[in-house]
């Protein structure tokens, strides 16, 4: 069976398309530019840009942006100077020296007063930037590859004019996912698919034109596919490669490797995680999929590790990037019970006890140097009196030698 690589049809585009300059104003209506980093302060926008695409367009003009206040004194001084120069042009028309001085002063003061009254409005109108409203939308595919509007699944359109409205934008990626999952389900129903017990059934789906067009980034492996709600990725992990299906198995594996949005941390309808399935299979090929992936710790991973028979596979599995965040959450909450439970996780073969102890050391040392708030001192005392006695044995010796390490 032949299958071509599923590829993005807009790979030349960045995940965010926005005007070169987006002007915002502060509470004084003074303008400043914002960029992609400012947009990504909103988690929903960043998530959507990471997985799909975000399009920002400039809309209608809604006013002018006020120039900074420091511009006005400079402009006033220039106007005053211009008034004095202009008054010298009037001076020869006045017969006496006193009259010349009076005329000069009157013209200069008069022009300066007029400038003071009208300059802010005039400067803003002439030199101040235009203020616009902007629209933002998330979507998967750009229409005709022009980056001007989306085709296919997309979010509703949001309008924003300032930081507050920008921060209120939410749910972009989730809206797309829900529409996408529905569309995927319709394609499966239309093609009367089975339960994906072998590579042929999975390849049949991957070969469909609608799949190649709409799910090229990996979503095809994330959504429920069989009657029990398991994804194609989970079904693939249940297939045992053999002499008959090895070529097709490798094709599917390579497709997964080249799809950035495949969720590699999933659970089936029995609660068994994709990581457990890979450990149980002792398959070196699928283990490579997890290289560099952050894997949340669970006790089931330890059980799966203990059952590994292949020593070379076991050695590789031990290097997985399993994250042990519970102890840091317990420290933030200053929960004694939470710390006691988290310390039990140090027995896991995946746990780098010295690395975690070192992180806690640096956290404590930083708090000890300067107590900025009372809560910092409480956290320091909690670390010193409750956490350290339980992790001290894992702290590197060169740190223990320092007299002030707690």
C-alpha cells in the first residue's frame, strides 16, 4: 500500500499574521506600539498560534492618539521664538524704540498664548498617530494561501481597541478543536471505518483527501476514532509490528514523527496512558517518539518500568523526561502533608532526586537573601524547618559545605 506524507499546505506562513504596527494607548491616550510578544501575553492567543494560526487585521479609524506631554513645551518654545522673529518684522513700522519693544512683546506673547491654547489639538491632528480598532481571529487554513482570511474551521471574530479588550479574548484553540473534531467524526462516519485493529485500517484513513487537506498537523491522531472513543494514536500503539505489517507500521510511525500537533500524552477509555503502552510494548521505535517530551509523573509509570524485560530498553526508558511537580506545588501551598506525599515519589526510577534538591536549594537561598514580603519569610521558614530535613541527603556535597545553605 502506498501513502504520501501528509504535509502542511501553508508551511511557509508563520503562526501569527499581524500589521507591522499595532497602536495602543494608555490611560492618558498616549500611544505606543505593541508586537507579537504583547499579544502572546494572552494565553489563548499564544496557544492558538502554537497549534494553528492567528490573524490580526486593522479596522476602522476611531480617533487620534495624543502625543507625549513633553512634545508640547518644545513646540511652545518654538512658537514663542517664531513670534519674536515675526515681531521684528513689524517693528520697523513702529516709530519709537518703546513702541518697537511693546509691539515685539505683544506679538510674541499673543502668538505664544494662541499656541498654548491650540497646540495640543493641532499637534495631535498633524503629527499624532491614528487610532484604530483591530480584529483578531484564529483558524487552521488560510484561504488561497493569501493570509488575508481563513478557510475551513475558525473561531469567532474578536474586536479590540485596548489592552483590556485584548486580554479578554479567550477560547481560540478550543473553538477550533471542537469544530475540527466534529468534522473528523463526519469524515469517519462517511467512510464506514472499522475499529483500527491493523495498519491497513489506519492507512486507509490517512490516505483520504479530506484528511490530508484538513488534518495535516497531527489532529488526525488526537480525536476519538473508534466506538470506545480511542484515538488513532492509541490504536496504533496497540498494534504489534511483525514481518507482515512492518513496512506500513514504519510509514505510520514516520508520519507521526513529522506532525507537530500530535498529542503524545493520551489515555485510552480504560485510563491507560500512551506512555504506559509504549513502556509495556518495549518497542524502541515508539519510545523515540517520547524523546524530549515532558511527561507528568504517575505511579503507573513505575509499575510499567518494573515490568520491562529488555535491559537496553529499560536503560533508554529511564532517561525519559518525567516531571515531578508535586513537591513544588506543595511548597507553594506550604502543605506539610503535600510535601510528605511528594517525597514518596523520590523512590521512582525516573526521579532525579539530586536535581530536585538542587532546585529547592536555589529557591531557599534566593528567599534567604532578601525577604520582600512576609509571605516570602513564611515560605523560607517552611523550607528550612520542614522541607530541608527530608531532602538534605540528596543535596550535592559542595552545597552542603556552604555554611549558609539554609
